């Protein structure tokens, strides 16, 4: 039986070349596009459809729809599951337990998802930045191996007292919330190194903040503080204190005990004077910024230890210049407004 013919019928007496040369007389005479070498041949099956979908026929005669984006059979018809269906709560918990990291930034969350709490002690980092969370669940205090908790940019008003159980916590970020008070249990975070609570509504800091003996950075800028606690002198490891944009009038004398303190930023407060021995006793201090305060430059320059402080400050900048470190326009700022 003669084989099935495809394409245009050939006139009798002419041979159909197996592969016509791209520029052959036979090809030009019939205006047929030249055959591509090593191409895959598939029978095109015409199917009436309003969408005019491309269909390919496989060896068994089954038709597979071609994915319009990639020219391949659709994943569902190949027996594959979509990635969206595989991302179930159980699979997320398994993945989070494996990595120890839960990052749900900008997820429009109003509550902390239950599956996050199911990760348990495998969780080391929890980042819920820029959501609409109002309340921190009590169960957070049970995740005792957590080292980093980031809750910035939410609607949180209170921090639960059992946060004090997170003894391994090193970084606590609570910026841009509605917090008015921090629990005294905060002082139990013996390994805490960074505490940032800027842009909240804090009226005071707990006395227990002085128990944070390993804290390196404290940022309480843009709150409603009118004083810093005397207990802050217990933060023996503190290197940087930021308390800009409050209504602080006096700096506690205990701050002179902070031998590791390198930078103090108190811009935009109501400070008229500093502890007399601040520059003399804080021998690591290299930066002191007091812009937009009533204190004058003359008062500052007459303090004991000003010469030594100025020498440290300039040594720091000279070192940066020698190391080709880029410095901003305020790098050599005196730190106090000229009056």
C-alpha cells in the first residue's frame, strides 16, 4: 500500500529530493522554505478552536497543549504539580525548621501565623517587618533559641513580659510601632547586643535596661522620653547610644561609667549641660552629637577632658582618611551648634 503523503503532491516524472538544498532550483521553483538541519518533525494537527491553540501529536496519538509562554506541553498535562500547590503550611514549617529563618516582610499580616509558632526551637531568626501586626503572641516567649527578632513597621502597642525567656536573643528590633512602655523583664535578655526602639511613643525606659551588660547598641530615638534611667550605667559593653528627637533635659551621671562608649547622639533634645566628667571618664568616646540643644560650644569646650576627646576624634578621622574611607559632609562636624 502506498505510504501516506504529506504536503503538496508531486508531479509525476519529478523526484522529490530527500533534503533540498537551501538555494536549489527545485526549492525556489516551489517557494517552499528550506528544511532546517537536525530539526524535530511533528505532525501538525488542525483543530478548529476560537483560540487557535497549537497542538502537537505524540506517537500514541494523544494531543498535548503547548504552553504559550515556552512552547512546551503544559505542566499539568505532563503530570507535574504546580509549585503553588506544593507550598502548603506543612511544607513551609518543614522548610523553616531546616533553615531556622522565617522572613515574612511586607506580607500584609495582621497576626503572627500559627505555623510560625510551630517551628519551635529550630527558629533562630524571625523577621515580620512592615506588616499590620497589633499584638505579639505570648507563645513567642517559648521560642527560646531565637537569636534575632525583627518586628519593625507594625502596629504593636505592647511587648509581652515573657519575652524575657528569650535568653539567646541578640538582636531585638522594634522600630516604627506604637509602643509606650517596655516590660521590666527585658533586662533578662542577658545576651542582647542590639536594642532599637526608635519611632515609638516610649515615655520612659525600664530600670532593668541596666542589666543588659552585653548590649553594644541602644537606639531610642524619636520617642517621648524626658530622661534616661540612671541604671544605664550598668550597660558595661555599650558602644553606641542614640536618643535623638526626645525631650531629654539631663544626662545621668552614671553614663560616665561606660568605658566602652564610642558614640553618643542626643540631637533634638533639651540638654543644657552634661555630666562634668563625661569626656574625662569615657576614654573611648570619639563622637558626641548635641545639635538642636540649649548647650553652648563654650560650655562643651570648658569640660574636663575636652582636649583628650578632641584628640581621639581627630585621630579617628585621620585613620579613615589614611584608609581611603569615604566620609560624608558632616564627618568633621563639631557636634554642637555654634552660638
